[in-house]
C-alpha cells in the first residue's frame, strides 16, 4: 500500500507539474458554416460521383473500385440526428466532409426513433419509417454521392420495440443484444426493416439503396455477439428492468427460449453417447441440460464448455449466413456485407471471427482509454466518468494499433468502423496521425472515426466538446484531412513481411477461458509489438496452430519498411516518427527529442507534447512539392473547463468555444533542392487564410518558419522552384 501511495503521489505530482507548466489555451473554433473552399482542402482525393465506376468489390483480399484499383476508406461515423441534416444544411455538411478528405460516412443509429432516426415516433409498433427522416437521409446521401463520398448503412444498432411488434417482453428487452440472433420474431423484424430501407428508392439519385453503387457497405448488427454475451453473463435471464441499458442481461422468457434451443441443438448434433457424457458432466439425468454461467466456466470440462460454445458459434454463423442470403437473393443488395465488429479486446474475439469472416468484410472497433462511466449506487444513474489520461506513445504494446491488429483475416478486407481517442484526453492529438500511419503499414482497408456528431453538425461550434464528437474539435478535424492524405494515398507502404497466425479449432474455443492478461491476442507467446514492425493476419481458425514466433523486438521499434519509428516509450517520453517521401510526422514528446527529424521535417517547439505532420498536397515528394500541408496540434479543451486534482475527470465540463494549445517554435524544411522561395500561411477554423503569411528564412539547414504567432492548427506552405 505504501508503494502504491508513493506511485500515486508521483503521478499526481507529474500531473500538477504538467498543468502548471502547460501553455495557456486560446479560443479556436471549427467553422462548419463558411465556404468549404480552402487551400488545405483534401477533396482532391475524392473521385466524384461516388460509385460512378460501379460497386465496390473485393479482389485479392482488398476492396477495389472497378477499373480503378484499391479503395481505401477514410471515413467518419454520423450518429443519430447527425445522419439526418436538414435540406438546407446537407449540401454544406457534405462539402465540408469532402474538404477533410472523408470518402465514406457510416450511418449509425439509423434505427432510432425520429427525429433522431428513421423509426416513426408514436404508434403501436416500430415497423414504420418516418417519411420526413427518410427524405432527409435520401437528400443527404445524394449530396454525399455527388461529392464522391460513399455510404455505409447500419441495420440493427439501437432499435427498441413496442406492444404491437409481437415481441415477447418487449418492455424488458431493450435493444436486445444477443437475442437478435436467435428469436424468430426479432429476426423477422430485422428482415422487415432491411427490406423497407434497402428496397426504398432514393428520389434524389433514382436508385434503391440495395442497387446504389454509392453504398459501399451494409452492416448487419453493431457490437453484438452471442458468444460475448455468454462469456459476460448476459444470457442468464435475470433482467427485470424496463430501462436496461446497452449491456444487460436478457429477460427470463428469452433465457428459457435459448435453453430450449440449446437442447434441441444438442439432440441434433451429438451422438447418444456424447449426449450421455454431457448429461453426466452437467449432473442431470433427465430433462433439459442447463447452460453454463460464468461462475462455472473454470470448473467445466473442455467437452462441456466447448459444446456450449459451439452452440452459440453455430447460431452466429447461421444468422449471418441467412441474413446475407436474404439481402443478396431476396432484396438484391449489391453492397459489400459486414456482419459485426470484433470490439471487446478484454476477451478473445476468435470464436466470433469464425462467423464474421464468412461475409465480405471483417471489422474491428477500439478506443484508447474509453471513459469509464460511474454510477450513483443509490439511484443507479450516471454521475460522472474517469479516464487514465496517459499517452499512447508511452505504451506501444497496448496501443490501439496492437489491439486492432488481432482481427484482420487473410484474404478479407479489414476495416475499423469505430475508433477514437476520446475527449478530454490531453494527449488526443496523437491518435489520428498515429493510426493513419500504422493502418497503412498493416494494409487495412478502411477507418471510420467515431463520431462526427450525434446532433446537428453545423451547430457544432455552439456546443461544448464531448467524449466522441469530432465536429467541434479543431484538433481532430484538422488531423482528419492530414490522415486522409496519408492513408488514402498509401504514403506509408504496407509491411514487407506479413506474419500469419493459425489456430486449431479447440484453441479458438478455449481462448475464451484465457485471462485478460493474455489479451488482446489471446495467443500465448505472440509478441505484442510485432504489429508495429510487421503486418499480421489470421491465416486459419481451423488449422494447425503456430509454433514459436521468430521475432525479436527492435529498439527502437522500427517498421520493416523503415518508414515508422516508435522510440522513447521506456523512458515515458514516447515519440512516433513517420518518414516517407510524401508524408512525414513527429508525434508525442517532441521537445524531449528535439534533435529528431525526418528527411525533410525538423521542429524546435516550446510545447512538451504535440503532433506535427507534413504532407505534399500535389502528389509530389515533399522534396519537390510546391504546396505542403503542415499541421501542428496539442491539447484541446472547452472554455472554463476544470480538471479534478488527479487529471482523470472533469469537475467542470466547460462551455464553447473550443480552445487549443498553440504549438509555438520553428519548423525547418530540409532538402528542398532548387527552391527559391517559401511562404507559410496559417489557416483559421474554416481552413481559410488567417492574416498574412510569412516568408521562410533560408539557411544551410533549409527553410525555417516561425509557427504559433497566431492561434492555428494548420498551415499551407508554398514553395517556389
């Protein structure tokens, strides 16, 4: 206890020191209502209209556009009401998304009640689509399509039920995670919703969504797994609350239904002898064989545990395959199909992946230090949150890159449809550029940042920053454009070596009983930092297991392409350096590594922690580029925001406008051979010129600029040759 207290005191002392020495924040709001034209626009990455070459397809394990080669998604979620902007706002939102280089929008929570979703409010059932909401969706998707932005339509996410739906215990069911896989009525309602949405003809494009080439993906269910529900004790039938939240146990009637299905499945899949052995293991001579609860897992035999796991895995496979058949054959849907995401890295995801990998695209979700929400024990209501508030650059082995890398399957496109570095982390500026680089190294197919907003996007600047909304965040929105350039253009090359991981089927099942300490790979002996050096894919979930791994972690961690280096983590002064021909970056404790530089970028800044990126805007190498995008970002906060003493939560959330830590110091561009002049232009929150530019000073080191004289997060550098 004494040691723990000393450590805690040290941490608090560091936090206090950081707070005392950190530069003051200055107002800097994102402008969603101005002109989308900007010298920093990344809209050149988009090829409008979306779908003009036909439907997105899969070739050689990756998404492709017919006749155009690879299609890499750099996208964003739109959640609930943000999916349905007014017709006045939709063109502006679409144009601004194009400016940030976003080429796909994931429509999330569409199955919420209007005006936040498509389900009509009022009435006795949830089976009617609201005409006004549907019209808003149609118009918005048409605006996106016109600018080269694709759509990802989510089906079952947050639907709740009413008396007229014919759903047993509808008032206790909530959103029914887990139950949606096996209850016939809920499956029928999912098909009915899919039919109404995907056969609906958008009057602004003239196409039904199932036949719309601008729809890249259709997702069946969101963060929903029977296996996961079983492992976490959410199939016990103990729920008696009407407002049961997202992650809750199922009502008793569904527990009984599931147990009956289990016994029917056993009778059809086990021999008489095997069934007798199972009865003996369960301690029942006759009647239904009970299902296991989490408290029984450790003592259960491999036979009993594995048999029940197989049952849930079989239900998941059957559900996904039947829904895919229904969408393809009955509804004529052409978009790529995605089952659900591997999203829980505290437990093995391999049993779920045996099912999700049967469809077109494999997917993952992850968040760096997701807020832990606290409840008042007296009322059960949320009373606050906690985060660790530590930087990812100091913990490479447990980074989001490592966690997400476990889910990619050889021969299948891999997307990450939810990812964020949630507010109010003081290190959030590291998240987007770091993941963009490593996603390119791993040769993944798509990233969707969560989330643009939950409400009206154009009013973002009038709302305080929240845990996940990107629209009002001047740091993350700036970085989205830089990340779009790096990732869509594949400025970081894919790893030269891809390490395969093969699992025997019993190993897949038993991975569910491994400790969280074996995460996120749940593959004993697999080196956690390998995905920061090489690529990795699952090659089989029913093959011969791997032996030992031939890998020694380099120090520093350098990708096998030589383009990304992760250094200083052991000393808690982590820095990720990206050094490619067209994009370069310094991410982390730049001041502690002031002598570190890329081939063309050197920085001397006053700020302890920041993310600085540099990318060519004209598809030339930086050394010959006439136009460059420079981003320099640090902390972001609400006005009047107040941290607690430990800097792990907020005592006062604060108000708009957003405030930024201005990155101050000098930037030097090296190796621009033959250049005769260079100017730097800071940009405002709408991406427009802020004041007059400044002329670089030419020295034997290169062109040097002073940054931070005005509050800004991005600059355009013009070079004359």
